[in-house]
C-alpha cells in the first residue's frame, strides 16, 4: 500500500495538472489499436509497429477508396459499431472528427481512450496528422522520417515543374455529380504543388461545390481531371459523357487521378501531385 504522504503528494499533483488543463502522460505505447476511419486506417497502417494495430474499417480494404487495400488485409475489419469495438477491448481508438458520432460518443462514455483526427485540407495538415499519429503510437521516429521523405519528393516535383516554361495551365477537377474542389481543399493544394491553376479557385469557389457543365464549357480549362469509379454507366457521371464535355476536352482524354489519392491525406497524396505535374 502506498504511504499516506506519497498518496497525498500524488493527489496534489493530479489536482494541479487538472487545474492547468494537463492530462497524465501515457507511460507506454498502445498495444491494441482500433481505427474507425479510412484516413486514420491508412496512417495507422503506415506507422504502427508490428502487432500494434488490431482493427481497421471495412473501407480500408476497398481498392477504389484505399491506397493501402492490400496492406489492410491482415487486420480485423470493423464497421464502426460500438458493440463490436467494445468486445475488442482496445487501449486506443482512433477516428475521424466526423466518423460515426454515436459510436465515438458512446465509447468515450464507456471510458475508452478515443483520439479524433480532422480531415486534411493541405499538405501542412498531412504533416501534422502524420506527426500526431506517430506520437500516439509511440512511433515518432518513423513519422518524422515519413514526413521528410514526403517533403523531399514534393520538392523534386516542384523543382522540375518550375523548369518548364510557359504559363501554368488551368485544370478543372470534375467529380461525380458535377462537383469540383475550390480553395481550402486538399485537392486544391495538390494542384498548386503540381504547378497548375485550379479552375475552382479561379472561379472563386471554396470547399467542394457544384460546377455546372455550362460553366465548365464556358471557362475553357486547359485540362480536365475526371475519374469514373464505376465499371458500368452511372447517373453520377452523366455530365462526363455529354457531347459538350467531350468538346471541351478538344480530343484529349481527361487526366485520370484515382479518388483514393486525395480522399485522405498521406504520403501517397504526392502520387496525385506527380500525375498532375506530368501534364504540364
């Protein structure tokens, strides 16, 4: 049993930490981690030590959504249900800030440690989330090295892009249901790092907004990035088969950037920068 004097000192220390808004440090790295979100899935897969990550969301194994679909196969799959997570008894749960709110709130009330990650809207956010994930998992050195390698690759792409003469082309990002990305989005930051101009930002758009086909045609972008995720025709992509859209392409094929490279931010997002930079 702890002596009364030491017990009082410990209680006083905890009280002081609470007053200062501090939390007791976790002495050891988590050994059973569960991720509930596609983006945290992928960062955890990249950074976790052997045997540290136990479960990832079902989306992590879907090739259209996840860059690391093959790497996700060894892990137990979860569907973001509080009941299944409770039975796993993890010592750390990581989730997105918009992930399964009812589940996250319930798990917190049950006393589980839950850490939430906001979606990345820039490479700066990607760096911050990699560093934070590394710290949570006790893999700080691995996280620092990952950021360094990502930045080195970005620098090489940008240096090569600056060597190319002429005005930077304008590209329209055209997703399902005629949506595009404007200022303040990860896709916009990807376009800037590739040395291109984003039509969405040029038109004064912020976030994800609808870009009507008529407005796209009138804007006459130099390039259009469009990815059809479905093997069969879908109404979500009806604008991409419209004759006016084909005319805007001027006989070229759309730049095909798979959605999975910028649904979530990670070192793999540099692949989207590379693919766009090659179009200059």
